[in-house]
């Protein structure tokens, strides 16, 4: 059940050579904003684009262009999962954990769906009988 990562978004604490090296090995696009005092790495490194945006005062646009907002959406979903389902996984096998999480997400989506309002159009008569 292992899946290929396309993109990994993380905060500046993960702006390290080790993290970038690992993501490069996994062929995943890193979406990690550089730290405020960041310098350029070797020429051609994908991180340099983010450093350039930071130094030009365009980090907000870089985040938008690289779908960095997905990080906060996933953190919100993870927090919701922990609050509604469980803080820990009970199974130790990786594939079993994947199944456990998928079942939890399905249950969570069902519960959230039950709480959503249902909108229904109401047709009022042209003339109100009491008015």
C-alpha cells in the first residue's frame, strides 16, 4: 500500500539538507519555505527558487504558486482525525495502519456529512392567504 509522494509541504523547521536529500531520493517536490536567514545552496537546487522569493519579499506568492496552503489543510484534517477518531494508531503493521486510517477517515467523513445542513428550495404562493 505504499504510495509515491508527489509533493511534501512542511514548515521552515524542515528546511535542512537532510530533508531535501531524502525528498530528492523519493522524487518528491519539496514545498518548504526557507528560514529567514537562508542562503543559496548549490546551483540548480530547487530550494534556491524559494530563497530567491524570500529575499525579494515575494514568499507569499511563492507559497501560493506552490500550493503551500495544502499543508494547513492537511494539518486541519489530521487534527480533526485525532480529535474525532484517535490520537494513536492501534495496529503495528504498516499496511494494517493504512487500513485503520482509511476506515477512520471514512467514518469521520460520514459523521461530518451527517452534520451538514440540507438546503431545500421552498416555493411560496404568489398571494399569501392571510395577507
